[in-house]
C-alpha cells in the first residue's frame, strides 16, 4: 500500500471535486436552455413569474460602506505620590476583637 502524502487529495476529496464540477455544469446548462416560449409574445416581462429568472436578472443593491468612528483615547499624566512605607489605617484599642474564651 502506498503512503498518502499531504499534497495528494484523498479519494473523498476527488469525488467531491468531481461532484461540484458536475453540479456547476448542470446549473450552467439549465441557465443556458431556460426559456419561456409561451410568454415571449406578451408585452409584460416574461421573467417576472419565474424564480430562476428573477434571481438571474436581479441587480445587486449597492450600499455605501459605513465605517465606525475611531475611538479617541486621551492620555493623562498623573502625579505619582511617594510610596507608603507603613499602613495608614488607624484602629483604636477599643475596636480590637477580644481573645476567644477559654474552655
């Protein structure tokens, strides 16, 4: 058995590629031979009733691209204070928790 290299497509990939090529050829054939003989003599548009014709002749809507505004960031320089060598929290002696009762 021959080892499979990464550059070689697998059997499934080959089958899927052939299937999609045949699908595209089929769609192209249907579009090429698709006509409306019964409606060709009328003054109204013959493509107004057929969904395939409506999709094939529909122009894409042009929409202007809107861009979100760029956020503005402001940089402020803050004055640095001296480092705090010890705690500034002051706790009075009356607020300290009492020791647990001995049993």
